[in-house]
C-alpha cells in the first residue's frame, strides 16, 4: 500500500472518472457517491453512514442541508453539510429517482442511502474498496484513494 497524502485529482481526471463510472453498472449510485465525496468533502465512513432520511425530506425532495452525527465523524463532533452544489444535487436526485422506480427494495426513511449490490448498506471499508475499484477502472494512479474526494473537495466537482 502506498503511504502519504491522498492525491488531489485534476479536473480532467475527475471528469474521466465520472464519465467512466456513469456508464457502468450501478452508474447512478456510484456517480452520486463520487459527487458527494468530491463535491461535499465527505469522508468514506460518513458516506457509508448516511440514511435516506438524512438527505430526503418527507415529501421526497432533497434537503438543503443535513447533519453528520458525531459518532460517524472523525473528530466526534456534529457537522452540518450543505447540499448547495447543483451538480451534487443533480446526481443525488438521479440516483434517488432511479432507486424509487427500479429497485425491488422500498426506500425506508432509516435505510442506508447507498446500498451495495447485495442490498445492504455499505460499511466504511466496503465503500472504500468500491471507490478504489472505480478509480482503478478509470485508470487513475494508486495514490488516488477515497480520501482524495475530501482533499479535492468542491474545486473539482463545482
């Protein structure tokens, strides 16, 4: 394993990653994961811990902001995350619309926002491995990791 800081992606690398990921199986889900990582700077454990009711209002619309609870954050403090990035909102809406209409699993308020192909929520580790596979398929260097999204945050996905 390569040690050191996660590499920040260039705009061209990020665009290639999104283009390749969007065309694959689970493309809408994986694109939403990447957009939330790169656009909002969420850590992989934070992404894995998100539930439907964290980001979706009772009427089905996407919330303007949500809380990362301290048990799921690195520094053990609650953190407010704003869903103001239009590209993040668009990718999340596309994923949620697809999940509502094409999933065998009913979206329940407390269920995991991002589900693995087995139908359960991701763990931090399983999501980290899934993201690493996305990076590999996009031909990105080994120094790109799930933390690259946090380090590249907003400048790339804006």
